[in-house]
C-alpha cells in the first residue's frame, strides 16, 4: 500500500513508496508536463539538445522559470550562469535575483541575489559542499531545501544586470501530492541584506520583522573586513517571542557560531593563515584578500579580506511561536583588547513559517550590492 505522508528526504525513508508524482521543469520542458521533455529540435536533430537554457535575458527582464499548481513540494533546484558579461560588468551573481512566490503572494517569500542564495557572495563563485547547498565546479549551484506549497509555486529570476544575461541554465525538480496540503506545513523563506559600513556599536541586523510561528534554519554571512586584526568576536543573537533587550539564544563569537574556533587559524611559514572548510552543517568555503576575478596592468589585485561562511540549523532548528529577530555584533580584538568594528556585511537568512510573512525591505540598486 502506498503511503500518504510526505517524503522526508532521508535514507531511512527511501524504502517507503509514496503517493506522489515526480515532475521536473527546465528549458527543455518549461511546464513540467508528463512526456513533454526533450521535444525541442537542435542542430543534432529532434530531442538532441534542442533548448538547454534560456538565452539573452534582457536588463530589467523577469523570467518565470516555474509556475506550478499544488499541492506539491520543490525538492531540488539547480542553476548555472556566467559570472560576468565583461571585465567591467562582472557581478552577475549579485545582479541576478532569485524570487519565489507561494500560493497567491504578491511579494515573494524568497528574494535574494542568486549567488548569495547559494553561499557565493561578493559576485564570485566558490565550491560549497554542505547538506542543503552544494556548489560544484564550475558554478553548478544546487539547493536541496524542502519547499512545500499548498496551492501554487512560482519561481522567477530577474535580471538587474546592466547587460543581457547570455544563458541561464536551470532545473526545478518537484513532487505533487495531497500530503502537502496540510495547514501545518510551513513555507520556506530566504532574505538578503547588506550594510556596506556597519554602524559603530550597533548590531548588524540579519533578520527582523518576522511574526507568526516557524523555525530558523540557516545563515550565510559574506563579510569584507575593513579594519585590522581579528574580526570575529561578535555574537549572533536570536530574539524569540517577546525578547527585548536580551536574546534567548546567542553564540559565544562569530567563528564559534560557524563551527570553528580560535579564528580558523593555523601557523605556517611564520605567519597566521586562515583555513577554509566545508561540512554538512557548518562551513567557511571562501576566503580571499585578492580580487582574483580580474587583472589590470595599472593596479594590483589586493582588496579588503573577503570571507563567506554558512551555518545550517537542520538538526537544531530555532523555533519561534510569535516573532523572531536575528542580529550580529560587530566586535573585534587586537593587541589592546576588544573593540567595536565597522565592516562591510551582507547576509542571507533562511527560515520556515506558517503565517504570511511581512514585507521584506527592498533590495538596494545593483551598484549598491557590488563589492567595493
């Protein structure tokens, strides 16, 4: 007998046959209809690489990649795209915006630069090997967050870049089934923020204005450090359900929250070096003090140190019943002790909630998303 409950996506769940229909959307089958894949004709003939991608997405254009009637569940999303249209216009990963709408929403539950959603900040790609987000060489961006919906799912990419995006490759894998019609099924959300120079003595806000019931499941942090010495003494704080001045959940430091210790450092050749790493739930996949994406004969490629880190609250989701606010202190330390810092900080918050979300802050214009 087939089971009616939703598939949990675990190894132990694999032997159980579910009452679901498997579907997939890409440029070869834009509606996901049964038996409609690979119908395009290409240079090699019918059903031979006829339409592998969307071409020439114009500046300002929004393209609907998927418009699915539920109940159902997004299981996997894959994207790849160029990271530049020229050496002067190389922030496609910050300019292309991923937006996801559930049911009859007018404003999306997910609104985020495409690269940052996949833990690739600064307009640069890096390899990421974690449970929900995998970025494989080169810019093969995969998301495995489970995203159920009751009535409708609409996935859109908007081109805020100065030029046409020449090719966007994508695949949306999903299931349809009545098990996803439950009113207790929470909706997936993700929101990007940036503060190019943080305010001295004030916490950077990762997320606020969340009301209703749900759970917080992840943080991606992209920080360009603008001052010397150690940057990661600040605590990440979770204000839950009426917390005011003080949070219920806090970390003991930034690197501690992201699973490291003692600044991710090792001693090598008489110098302190940072070590990157990827693990299922915590990781530090990107570090660079050079703008390696470009070379110029008139200046060197040194830049403020860039760091990208992720933390997934999958085994340990942070539950809230009525409201949630998440902040990060900007505190460092040096030879004279701890001090308040000012850095360039951007972040993505990932969470689920049942009630409709409040309106997100507008994304800044593309030039204000770009690294300095």
